C-alpha cells in the first residue's frame, strides 16, 4: 500500500518544540498546560503576541525551529520503518517552504525516517497538497491540519487525522499514538 504523511505535528512535535523556543527567546515561562489547551494551531497568542508579531517571530526563528532537536512523536519513526519493511511505500508531503526541501529531507534521514528516492514532496501550499495526494494514488494519508484535511474528503482514499488539540472536532479516523497504526490499517 501507499501511505502519505504530513510532517509537522503529524510525525514530529514541532509546535511544542517551537513553544519552548518562544519561551526561551521571549524570556517567558508559559506552561505546557496552556500549549495543550490552544484551540488553534498558532502558538503566538499564548505569549501575548499579535498575529503579525507572531508571524515575524516564527519567520525569524524558523531555521532553529526546523533543524534543532525537535522531538519526533513516540513510535513514529518505528511505525514508518515497519511499513517499509513490510513492503509498503511511505511518502512525505509537507507544505514547508520550497527552500527547506533539501534540509528537511536530510533532517528526516538523520532522525531515522525512511525516505526513498522520489517519495518526498515539499514546497506546495496547503491547498495544493490535494493534487499531489491524488496523483500519487495513495491508499492512506495522515495530517493534523483541519484546513488541509477538508480539501481531501472527495478522494477515494483513507484520510486520517493525527490527534491534536485544534482538530478534535473532526470525525475522521484518528491516530493518537503511532503505535495504533497497524490496528488502524487492519480496519
Ligand atoms: Mg502538520
């Protein structure tokens, strides 16, 4: 089978990683309880920043957020390596900006994720993901972002949501821990 994965906040805990970096850079100590209760994807409101200030800060720290020691979600790397070992095809589809293509691919490899030639797609907008997912004729696709998932509902593939605080209203099949993946695939 062919399985596609978003990266940020689907396979790796990027927003929480960024939350720690924001605390450090802003000299604040906002608790993780605030993070876990965030109703939206953006983290700037937890630090009293406007959308514009938050956007600027994210942009200025983006390299550090992306390429420092962001934690992967438990069992994500193992689950994907097990898929490949069983003969399945693993694809990555990330809307990180195009200039991050090579470094993001390398980061995945350095962190133990299986990345086959031609299985890594980066630099499309959220609304363009659907075209790649459709062309690849995936059997499964996993993402955390409600606006992306909403563009996929007409596709004849199994769409699954990675559980996060801001997507609990979605009624799609849900992955809370990557250990659940084999069971989810068995239906
Ligand atoms: Mg994501």
